[in-house]
C-alpha cells in the first residue's frame, strides 16, 4: 500500500481515493485516527496523509502516536488556515510536510511521491541491516530469499565439523566468498585460509604449487618451497575451478584427501596434515565424471557436503538489497556521496538478467557510484529501441555482449577473448568504439 488517507469527511475520502487511483497509487481511506492505528505499523510501506481536525483523536495526536510506532514513517498533515501554526510545530517534531486547504491534487501527489521514495530507502536500509545481522555481521552473504537463508544456515551447521565441502555455482555467484565465510565461521579461523585457482595455473606449475618441493628436486628448484596444501595445515585449503585440474594431479590430490599426508617432490618424508578442503566448480562435476574428464573417486571424496550457490536470476528479491550495499560500499571507496538510484536504475535492476551474477551487480553499482552508468547501462542484448535502424541495434547488441563477458570474467581480457573468440586487436577496436573500459569490471582491492 502506498497511501493511508485519514479524514472524517466521506466525500473528501472518496475524491482523494480517485486521485490516488488515477496516479497509479494504491491507497486506503479510513474515517478516524483509531482506525489508522490498526493499519499503520513499523513496516507500513507507504505514507500517511491525515487531516488535523477530526473528532476523538485529532491529526496531531495521531502523528505523535505514529512517531512512537516508527519515527521514520512519513506523515503529511492537511490543515485549515487557522491550523498552520500547529502544522509548523509538527514539522519541527518530524512531520514530513503539511498542505493548507484547499490544495491542488497534483501538489499532494508530488509531495507523496517524494515521501514514498524516502520511505522506500528507509525500509531498504532496514532490510540491509537485518540481513547483515542474520549473516553474523558478514555482508558477503547478504540476502533474505529462502535460498540464501538456507545457505547461511547450512554453513553455520557445518562450519566447525571440519568436513570437506564442494561448492557449485555459476561464474560470479561468489563461491570464493562462501568458502572464505566457511573458514571464518569455523574453529579454524585463526589458521591459514589458502586459496588456489586451479584454472589459472599451467599444468607444469600447479603440481609444485600444491605439493611443494625440496631444493634440487628438479632443474631450477634452487630452494625448498612449501606447497599450498602444506601451508594450509591446521586451516582451510580452497581449490577454485577444480574442474580444470589435470587427471595426473587429481590422482595425487585424492591420495592427500584420503591419507591427510603429503610428500613434497624430492623427498620421501611423509608429513601429516590437519586441514579442511573446500573445492569449487562452475560446472556440475557429475557431468564431467560421465564424460570421463574428472575422476569418479575424487568426485565422491569431495561430495561429502555439496553447497549450491543460486544464480542471481533465481533470487531476484535480493537484487535491490545487494545493490544498495554495493552502491554504498563503492561510494565510500571512491570518496563520493551515495547517489540516489533513479527510476532508470531501478528498472534495470528489476529487468536485467544478470548473467555475470553478483560480480556483475557489484561492477554495475560501482559504475553508478562513479556516474558512469545511465541507469540502463550495461544494456542487455535484447535491449534497444525496436524502431532503431538495424546497424544501431547490432552495435547495441555487440556492446552488451562485450559488457556481459567482461562482467562475468572480472575484466580479464584473456578470458574474454577466449569466450568471444575474436582477435585481440579487433577486441580493443570494439572497446574504443563502444567506450568500454575493462578497468571498470576488475575487482575492487
């Protein structure tokens, strides 16, 4: 509901209800302050408009009762000429505004639109604060949708068990964030959290990175190196993009998981380990097992507890909340005031598909904070005026695809080139033509 209108005059109630309806506002009219108090509570989503002169409890008393219920609830007072001093006193106490009778309908509607925007922001900030509290103060797992509530509950249940965990989710959903939260919420939080992206290292390097080596173990090994697995002893080892791990390394990792022992290259010394392994994949591992590209025994060894991170399109109710948090964080980082998200931004938040998930939403919030987003940018491939000339529509579609690829891959040009399958020079020519800067898509540091 947008408006609660309080007046003992039935004709005036009916006339204002018609005005609200024509303006697209959902309204309710009641004849008394007592009836209004039955409707308005701390979570009332709209604004209250009340006459000052009413039998029983008058508008001033109603305003003060509403202030006790919720100091941030916008209350607009309707006054006769002789009541203006009282209305001014109410403004000083926190009333949103007052309008002297007779007032043009458009004046009231304009005041209401501003009051409703303020109310929306207040309630959104409250939701954000509640979500932060529910996430144990950790804003990385914000969300009020059932999927996120289940995820937080599961993380808290398994945090101290030490059980190995497999995290599945699309690119940009925050698998690394979930892994980090699992570590911080566990009794291993005082020990190392060691992360390794298996897809970012060549096969010739990943074995040494994981298992370490002794001096002289191979040509060029001039000194001892402690591998990531051993470094994570007592803490958590996070293996991102584990689907990219070669079969040979999979065999060795399986042995470590089963025995909790490691023998670095160049030594026969076996070292006992106490660690939790958290693996993440953007592809369903069971499908890779069926194709023969991922070991079945390793899959079932990791598949003790599996967490699925829902894509943003499956929890659209969290988009405004997340955007508000990311926008505030970005504004603070850039040393700018938090901008007011206009209608175009809200429409984009509600209609965009967010193929890059939370990562794309984060970058979008940063662009809005910098004043680089027009509300509708980045546009989706389907966007654009239907009557625009074909070349313009093709250009818009191309820019959208490039933007979404950059968002999905954190502005990593090499990965984007692999996805789009175009030459580097062609790619940079297109960036210049569309005015796209890959820097805007790279993670904040």
